[in-house]
C-alpha cells in the first residue's frame, strides 16, 4: 500500500494529539477545583460523564472511520476539539465548561481509533507488533511529558493555557492532516496508474501466525475485559489526584511532578513489551498484572506520604501498561476491520473511564464521612473484574 510511507506523519499526529488531550483532560479537574471549587466527589462525577461520552463516541468514531476514511474522521475530530476549546476561552460558568469537556471527548473519539488503524494497515504478522510498539511508545511518551509539565504550565502560564496550548497543537495537527491526505491521494493515484501499466507479481503468501484463531479470540476477550477495569483505576486516579495533592500538601506544579510517575513507568513497560514478545498469548502475565494493579491503585489513593505514592505509581504504571498493550495488540492482531476494532478497544476504555469514577462518586455520596470509601468501593469493583477474567480463561480452556 502506498500509504505505508506516510506512517512517520501518522506518528507525529499521534504524539501531538496525546500531548494536547492529556494536558487538557488531566488538568481539567484542577481547573474545576480552582475556578468552581469542585471537590473529589464532583470531579469523579465529571470523570464518569466523560467516560460515558467516550464509550459511545469511540464506537461511533471507529465505525465512521471505517466507512468514510481515516482522514475524514481525523479532520472531524480535530475540528470538534478546536471549536470546543475555543468556546472554553470565552465561557465562565461550570455548566458551560462541562459542555466544552463533553464535546472535546466526543471529538477525541474520532482520532484514536483512526490513528490506531492507520499505523496498523498493510502490516504483516511480523510487522504489526513493531508498529503497535512504536505507537504505544509515542503516545505514552508524550502523555507522560504532558502530565509531568502540565502542572507547571498551568501554574506559570495561567488557567487559560488549558485551552490555548491544546488549540495551537490541534491547529498544527489539522494542517498536517490536510497535507498527508493530499500526498496520500497523489501516491494512491500514482500507484493505480503504475499497476495498470505494469501488473504486480503474485503477492507472497502471508506468513503463518503461531496462534490459533480460537486462542486469539480468547485472549482478545480477556484483554477487552481487563482493559476497561484498568481504566476504571486510571480515570478514578486522575480525577482524585487533586484531592490526593491537597491531602499531601502538594502545589499544582509538585502534583504534576509527583503524580505523573506512573506515566513514565508505563512508558518503560511499553518499551520492554515492544522489544520482548514472550508475553504474547500468555495468561499468567495478564493475571499477575491485574492483581498488582488492584493493590497499587489502593496504595496510591491512600498513600500516607510521597514515598509510598511514588513507589505505588511505579508498579501501577508497569502493570496497566501490560494490560493496555494486550488490548491494543490483540485488537489489531485479530480481524481486518482495524478502525472498527480500534473503536471497540477505545469504547472499552471509555466504559472503564465511566464505571470507576461513577462508583467512587456514589460511594462518597452515601458515605461522605469515610475518607477512603471511594477507594475501597472502586477496589471492590476491580476485584469483580478479576473474577470475570479468571472465568473467561477457565471456560476458554475447557473448549
């Protein structure tokens, strides 16, 4: 496929997208805390809303990209986010900013499934793990950078930078998308003309994959269960970080530094998992990661000091990295509908983004005097996911 030569451009789009949306989405909760006085319970409710939107529109975004093409989906997604963020610079009410957040999340859903498909299309069985590995390194690296410096940017550049900086990045993405679309169309037309003049030789046989289709689908189902629960923990954590920072007396800048450690450990995990493929279709790695995720999540939110906070984050980043990598790799490895599978992968993330904060917010509503009620409730939900993971594995083994 002639479009394969444009994959460096897709990775640039991915990195810019990750930095822009992580800065806005992660620090939106600090913004709502400082401007409108939102506490942990209110921020968890916002996180649940964003997760519900992401669940629905990720599925829509994947279907849209599959039907109308990746570049059309990217332009729509970037355009929606730019328009919403521009409106955010003018609004001064909490309901207005909640609407802005909703549109930003909806627009984002047209970008991630599309980018996942673009980097995977045309790859061989041997080439796909390499592309997925680079993809994970790019978004995780820029996400970690945005989380790390985001607190300092918000503190030093002002609260309005939450809108201006992502807008500037997204405008560059929109322009790059137009250029890539133009060059890809030219390359496709040239490729079609050359094929007419010189018919291509018989394509080589697609190399055999070591796994059976039944086994692949079993691991895909387990990963699609585990990843939403990982994002139950992640999105609950993101929404609760302002409260953790306040309890440990950390400024916004220090909170950005200290509470972004898990992003860097996840990045390191992605690098190892990219270079070492021994974890592919191995249940024990998925199981160990899930158990460690539950323990480290609870330790982060109940950390009595910064040292415990940092250590728990290191573990949390590594294990959520393996769970996410499993979901994306198996989604791209099974089937040909890359955009649609990418949409389902992202919709599963959205489901986790909704469930965790929703459970945390409800528990804090009914048990407002219990400081750790939200953490314990979400931890209990994560344990239910562990039971589901084990059940799928046992049923799959009996077939």
